[in-house]
C-alpha cells in the first residue's frame, strides 16, 4: 500500500492531511488493508514533509511484526550523514526501530548519480 495519498493535502481530492479525521480515515484504511492481507506499506518523508510516515506509523502501532515497511530518502542529498539523519527521522515518525526497505526517491538517475549513491 502506497502512502502518498495519506500525507499530501488535496493529493487525490479534498483532504486535509493534518486533520484528526484524516488520521482516523488513514488508520481505518490501513487496518482494513491488514484484514485483507496487505503486508507491504510504502511511504516517504516527501509525502507531506513526513506527515505520511507519521500517519502510517500511528496506524501500524501494534502490527509491526505483521508488515514490511518501506520508505525513502530524498533525492539529491546522498551524503552518508544526510542519509543517516533521514533514516533516523523516518524511524521516529514511523514509530519503529527497523525499516525493512530504504529507497532513493526520484525518477531517472544518471550514471554520476548512481556513482554518488553507491559511494
């Protein structure tokens, strides 16, 4: 399940990502997804400046051992300390001590970008 729609205000229609109603709806949606067998949840700090991660983290409370959580680091700042900081912030927002999949956010990467990431 992708998390962009949770954290981005008006992403797919009228939606206030910072409202309590949005958190309730997100939690209801994620709990229903769990009932239906969903186990992979993907989000990113860029989805509402961390809001999606916060909402997903709250909704998955008590279900951590049932799911795979994926998130991203923002495109462009690939210095090791920036990546570490991004992951630490995501761990806090997601209310977990483990992120199963860390991805680099963005589209197409040129070879110099790939070289920078792998360095």
